[in-house]
């Protein structure tokens, strides 16, 4: 019969292999899973920096420079696509796992491996719930904090003298956290105070080699801040940094983000809602519980004699102080008390505490407690894995990740392709109010430093705080983009872009040609319309389709309105007659419809009321135009007058289609079956329709 130690080694080996494989698999998935605007902004800014723009001067941002500097470095090293930038947080997570496994606190290698495996497994399973795969500053802060926890704080708590190189590295990493945002300043101050206190305890414990260690730690922190100051001097603007990151957040953004000191306690107050939790609260509840359990395990595993301090403070007094400080650090890692990606730093920290706590109990041979916690971790993590949702409301299971990856590759890039075709390399485009990934997908720069345009930005502009070159409408008129993607929904349910940026949107809508309707809308500069219509890959694909789908539209009842755009290309004959393929449902209908033809200048070339009894089933109905329709974008408009359900005609449509039909304001990916007759009697039927 195998010895108990052999069984433990076999079990640990299996856990390490399973955890490592699972983390690798999910990390690779995470490189391609979801597009999130807050992450994409870093990529856009990195590209603009490489092309000579300066942050906070030519580029608007109210965030700290940390993630921008990292993205800039990644771009210089060759990153261009989203997945390549995500190698940064993936690498930080890997370093955190290695730091936990190799921390000097472990008396046996197996305890460190167990802790690191648990940490990797939990992050891999539910990390997508807090966007742990993305290059977001709170995600990276969490992993950086875990590294410092493993290489510095825990060794000091275990009365281990930390080598100077690790002190310097820890200080540098803490400086990097500060560069991620002033919101982490309290965390950095408390963390530094904890380091100073623990080093002083070592000195009291007759370890004089600790006396200069805080200087080394502080030196590392200052060195990173000095490097950041040099980077800012070359690639950013100091007055702009203060104006946008400090004054803007205080004077404008605070009107949209409610902040109160009581927000700090929200993650813990979520516990009181159990079991009536939303999926997002469930994730936050899970994170908090992990941290509290881990903290208890850590404290119980501390040495009985901590730094020879029994003469002035009891060991339990130190344990109590450690619990208070660590809970304070938890609160400061999520100062807004928010969930989703805002809780990413707290999630990394608390998961590490839980994992290391189990490792400490394992090292102390409290195997029963370890087994209980492993069962709890497995059950709870799997439950959250099944129930939690990500920022877009989709599941985070493997199957759904794969489906989301597949759909993201197929959908959404249609607009990016159109922007790319409409513009020359290096020529600017617009994606407003907020779709920064379009610049990445289209490989085109934004028209101005306002590469997104949100209400709080325009509040700042309208208040006269923007400097030269920082007013979006002026930039548009000075350098009109080749094309624009415009979303018309209300931002955070408050105002739409027409309401808070009327000058910019008014200019685009008055001078550009809409190639799609509804929301969002593609607006193209007039001189680029022909290029988009001729070269758009989707249109090329249509030419080769053989499995057309013919379907009738809904009945043309009273107030029903259909708009079919029609493009007359250069060198094509002008249109003199339009024939429409109607259907009567093989019944006798009564009532009337109105048919109009509107040319690009807004002139009606046709405005005729038709008695539906004159229309034959499945037959083209000819309508001569008052004048020939020449080059440009025209609209065929069909309106119901008095038809009723069961007593109204319809018409045939075909999909896929080049130019989409608008039905009562909604875009449908199909086209009406028409025959366009030119002034030379050439007949041009809609592709896929009966000739």
C-alpha cells in the first residue's frame, strides 16, 4: 500500500498539472475574448503616441499615465492587435503565480505549489467575470499587489529578512501602482506604512541588517516615479495631466460618478444581501469571502513569536493589527466599492490571500482544514463559474467563451471594414461616442484627440476649459474625416450625442452621406461614397452568393413606411422607370399605398398613390419617374395609407443584400426586389430576385 507522503505528492502533482493546464487554456482564450472600450483606449493612445501626439495635450484622457506608458512600450515592442497587448496582464498574472509558488515563506516547496495552483485555478475559472484577461489598470494593479505581497509583506510577517533586491523591486512595483491612478494613493501610503512598521519590528527583534532596508524600498519607488516623470516629459504634458486627471475628474466627471467614503464598505455590505444576490453581486460576495477566509488562515499560521515583540505588544495584538491593516488594504483596492472590472484589483488580492492561507495551513499540516477549504473553493468557484456574468451580460463558461470569440470575429467588423475602405492609410476617421476598438480594427487614426466623445468631455469643452486644438467641432471642420461611425443611444441613459455635441454631429449629418440608417449609422464623406459602395468586401461577397433567400416583408398596413436606398453609380445609365415586385398573398385586397422616389437633392421624382387592386400577385409593377435619376444615392419610399392586417399587400425582399432596407426606422439586412430600367432601356434587376 502506498505511503501517505507518496499519496500526497501524487495528489499535489495532479493538482499542479491540472491547474497549470487549465490556466494556460483559459489564458489563451482570454487573449481573444471580448472587446471592451476602456481597454481599447489604451491601444488607440499608444498608436497616437508613436505617431507624435502627446497625451493630455493632443490626446484627451482623464486617466493616469501608467497604463498608457505600458501600452506605448508594448506598441514599440511590436504589439498591434488587442490579443498582443493582453500578453501584458497575462504575463503579470504568471509572475504573480510564480511569486506565490517561490515566496520565501514556504518551509516546503509543496505548500507553495499548492497555493499557486489554487490561485491560478480560481483566476482561470472566474477571472473573466472581472475582465481579468484585459489590459485594464485595476486588473494589473491586482496582480502587481499580489507580487509584492508574496515577495515582501508575507516574508516580513514571517520574521524573514528580505534581500535588498526584492525590497527595491517591491518599491518599484508599488510606484507602478501609484502611476495607475491617484485613486490608489491611499493604498500606496498604507502599504508603505505597513512595510515601514514591519521593518521596524525586525530592528526591535535585534536584526540590525533591517535598519536601512526601508531606504532601499523607498528608493525603488522613487526610481519608478522618476522614470515616469521622464516619460511624461517626452510623451505627455504636465499642465494637461493636472488639468485632465485632477481638475477634470473633480469638476466634471464627479457630476456623473457618485462617490462617497461609504462606498469603501459596499463590498462587505454585499454579504448582508445573501442569498438574494444579483450575478454581479455574487461575484463580489465570492471575492470578499475568499479574502476573509484567507486572511484568517494567514493570521493563524503566523509564528508564535513575531519579531520578539512580546515585551511591548502581544502576538495577538499584532495579529489583530495585521487583520485591520489587511482589511483596510482590501477597501482601498476598490475605493468606489464597485463590481465588475472595478473590483479586479480586489479580486486578485483576495484570491491570493485565500490561496496562500491554504498553503500556510498545508505547511502547518492542518490537512483537515485544507481539505475542507479545497472542497469549499471547488464548489463555490464552480457555482460562480456557472452563474456569474461578464460586463456584457454573457456567460463566462468555456462554451460561451468559444461562441463569443467566434461571433466577435464575424460580427462588428463590418463597420471597421467600411471605415478602412473609405479612408487611405493614415487618414483619420471618427468612432463616436464610444467605440475605440474600431480604430484598432480599421487600422486608422482618430480625427482628433477626442477619439471618444462623451457628455462629461463636452461639459469640459463647453465650460471653456479646452485648449487650442481640443475642441472637437473645430477639428472636424478643419480636417474632415473620411468616414464616421456614430451611435445615437443615450450615454448612461442620460443624453445622446446630438444633445450634448450638436455642433460636431450637425456638421457630420449635414455634410456627409449616410450609407446606413438607424443606430448606429455610417456617415461617409461625399468624395468617398463611391469607393465604399464599389469596394466594400461585404458587397463583393454578395456577387458570388447562389443560395438567395426570398421572403415577403410584413403587410404594408396604414402608417407602415419602407425606405429602400438605391445607388446610381458613375458611368451607369440614368434610371427612367422602377419596377417593384409586389405580392397580394393570393387574395383580393383593398386600400391604397403611396410610392415616392427622392433624389440626392431632396427632389421628388415620383409621388404616386396606387390602388392596391391594380397590383397583380408576384408581378413587377412599373412606375415611370418624372425625370431620370442620375448618379448618387436615391431613396424609394413606400408608405401604407389605409391597409389593415389581412387586407393589405406586401412585396418581395431578398437576402443577403448590398444595400439594406429600412422598415419603420429599423434596418433589415435585405433589399426589395426591383428592376431598374435605364434611359437606354437596359434592365438592372436586384441580385437574387426573379428577372
